[in-house]
């Protein structure tokens, strides 16, 4: 495992959900750098700047679906068009809609994680995040779990 922190772009408009996701990511024990943006338009603008200035893309994008200005599906479509193949994109949402999950995966989402409610779900989410972050820290695509 290399010593570089895994870079994470968290796209979440609800401050409480952003805080919880940050805490769950930190609980994995994997070194991370997190950038949080609060709407889909800012996420797209951030990625456009990285492309324009040829900067490194995040290793992981955690993307909510229900966002202001541009929703998560629109952000996913941008990511798909921009060919950000090295970036692992996980939808992190409260939506358990099969249509949302199918649409997300059809547009290149690598994973679909429903926001945890109870402590058991939080533990499963930490395990899932640890799997993704560890794979990214080791330079590989995260394995399905």
C-alpha cells in the first residue's frame, strides 16, 4: 500500500449526511483527503477545472442523487462523457429505487450505496468504504463486495 492518501470528492447537499459520510470514511482507517461540494453544478465545475488544468482526479467520487442545480444522474453523465475511468464513482444516496440504481449503473457508476440508518448499516457501510479505499490506495479498482 502506498503512503498517499486516497482523494475523495463528496457531493452531498445535506450537511448532516456529509458529516456522517466523512465520519464513516475516516472510520475505515485508510488515509484520505476529502473535498465536499454541495450541489451537482459545483461538482461538474470542479471536475471541469481538473480537466482544464490537467490536475489529478479524485480516486473516489461519492455522489448523492438528489442534489440542487444538477442532480447526481447529470453529474454521472458528465463523468461518463469526460472518460474519468480511473475515478471510482459510488452513488451514496437515500434512494432505494431500483430505477435510480439501474440508471446510475447504466451511466458508469461503479457502486450504489444506500445511506445507512442504523448501527448495523453503518458498520456495513464502513466495511464497503474500507474495501473501496483500500483498493484505490493500492492502485486497483475496488472489488465488488
